[in-house]
C-alpha cells in the first residue's frame, strides 16, 4: 500500500471510499486514521424506532417461547434448550427452538429458527422477540450471531427490536450498540 506523506490527503481519499458526510474540519479529526474511519462509519447510524409493545403481548411472546421448550432439543445429548418467539410487524407470532447438531457448527439457535419460521410464512419483518431457556440459572439473551441476525432484520423493518426475557426486556440497540454494517440497506 502506498504511504501518503500528508495525512490530510489520505483522510480525504478514505472519506470518499466510505461515502461519509462532508469531511470534518482538521482540528476535530482524531490523530489515528483508524479511529477516524471508525467514527465515520458510526456517524452513519440507522434511525430505528422503538415499537410500542403492551405487557400483555410481551407475556404472550414469553408463553410462546416457553412452549418451544416442551419438545426435545437433541439426539440424546444433555444440553440446555432455548426457545424463541418473534412478533412480526404484521402482528403474527412464530416460534422456534434450538436444534443441536453433534458437529456443533450445524447447530441452529432458537432465534434463527424463529426468524426462518416467519420468513417461511411470508411475514419476515419483526418488532419483538422473546427468548427462554431450560437452564433457569441464566438469562437467555441472544448471542452475538443472533444479535447480528436481529440487526439485519431491523435494517429492513426500521424497528429497534424488543428483546424479552423473564428477567427484563431490552431494545436491540442496548445489547448491540455497534452493529455491522451500521447503515441503511441498499435498495434494489
């Protein structure tokens, strides 16, 4: 990679690659080009709205997630079971549970299964998800992979998705404040 002697030129060129808003005044630019590029990406945040969710609907989602825990999860292996239920923007509820695979890399998370379920029914955009677990010693918040999947859904729904557990509820932006890519989806 060619070294630029003048950091100002490098910043302008990097800025045009990232397609950020107008370049900042030099006095406000951080000394680190990497930090500057991260700041540039973070300034292009999505404007997600917080959907209204009644306590009755939150309870209904938790019951649906718990119902997913009633069936077996694996092939004779003792594991924790997870259940999830999503509320779509069309007000339908779809459930899913984790599917354990002995190879581990093919295991499906409950959140993934619930989202695939609503996609299969042609109602793919969600506003809320409830998660429960057979292991009552933990709070079953979605893992990083599932948070990324939820964020990718939020990019299209425009909702700051409610994430509900028995202990409390969160919004997606609370649990995943720096998603990737943090910009609106490309319209085709």
